[in-house]
C-alpha cells in the first residue's frame, strides 16, 4: 500500500538521504519526493512511499523520526507517484477551453495540492454560492462567507472564519485564495491534513491569479 509522508527535517546535506535509508531499512520503497518548503534552516518534503502488505503505517513514522531532527507531520494513504509542477499543465488546459475554465480549475487543484476537494465560491450580499466544485466537494449550501473578499491567500480557521460544518468535517484543513477582483475565492479542502504551508498558499495565489487573467471577466 502507498502512503504520502510529510516530513520536516534539517535543511542540510544528508538529511533526506538519512530519512530514505531509515525508511528503506523499515521495508518501505520511496516512489517520489516533492519539496514543499525550504525556510529557516528546515525543509518540508512530501515522500510517496510503498509498504509491503500487512505492514502498518506507524513503522514509517518510527523510521523517519529515528533520524535526529526529523518530525513526521502527517501520513496519508496515497495512490501512485507524486506528480509535481502540474500548474502549467492545468493553465494550458484552461487556456484551451476557457468556457469550462472554472470547472477545470476546481477539478485540477486537488491533484496539484494533494487535497480532497476544491471549489470556487462567490459572495453576493449576505449569501454565498458556488461557481464550480470538484467531485468530492461537500454537498452543502455555502451560506454566507463573511470573510470574502480576500486580500491574500489564507488558512481558513473555522473558529475564526465561518464555513459550513461539512467543510471542516474529518479534521479538514482549509485554504482559500482571492480569485478575481470581486468577492470570489478558490477554496481547497484537505481532509485529515496536513496544514497548508506558506509556500502552498503562495502557489495557490499564483495559480488563481493566472487563471483569473486567462478567464478575464467570466
């Protein structure tokens, strides 16, 4: 079975190699590595790993954290290898079919950010509604989203930013980026975590901005 392992490790030569060796000794095969963030002397990497049948994912945590200075942030089931830098592919797809641009965006964002779902929401007065949503988006009315419009991408905290209960179910981590000049946002949900990192918020902002330009006033 394959898992996605997010690790925080010292940003110095040999750290990732030591983690790879420890995972290998635990019987795991590394399928791919994606650099999530580099800052303040540490690195955050996503590792796609495969374990033999019957081995619990806890062995991944034990193995990785046996390396000094390494912390496992999350372990999630994962299907297939990591597919990094897919923003350009999605932008090209939207450029080629702008009439379906919003739907293509909602469908493509979860793959890029390894999230569960995404949607584009717009606020109109005291109510909000969806313009597009991915297949796994919670089936609920958005209601009012009083934190729209946004000036920058944010981690949406349900204790501070009202959202429908199903959005935050299953310990879902939420992020949102401004989408266009009006009170619209691209919202992404990641059930079970991990939390969205500043580098991921920056990527989300960049993607939303480019797609806004491509789609114009749609």
